[in-house]
C-alpha cells in the first residue's frame, strides 16, 4: 500500500489555489487539465463568485459583482 500511495502522489501535480477574499483554499491536480482554458473553467466552477469573460480573444476570470479581474499566478 505504501509504494502504491507514493506512486500515485508522484504522478499528481497538486497545487493549492485561492481567490482573494474567498475564505477557503482548493487543491487542484494540474495533470487533469490539458489546456489553460480547461483550468480556468475548473477554477470558475470551484469559486462560484467568478465568471470567465472573453474579451479580445483572451479569457479572463472576473468577479462580476464588483468588476475585479483575477489573474491566475503561481507562487
């Protein structure tokens, strides 16, 4: 069991994601998404306050209640 768990964990690329103002974090396996757009869609579903807006052939995560644009960053 131990080696199985180690192999499973090594195959996953988990990162924690958060949104400013959201009281919680989410853990995301980056291996599950084969494009940036699919990752944005997943973030939109995880953080229901966000919506993907398309402008000038570019997708952005927006909070429509206050018009704030969120940019996914890696730390």
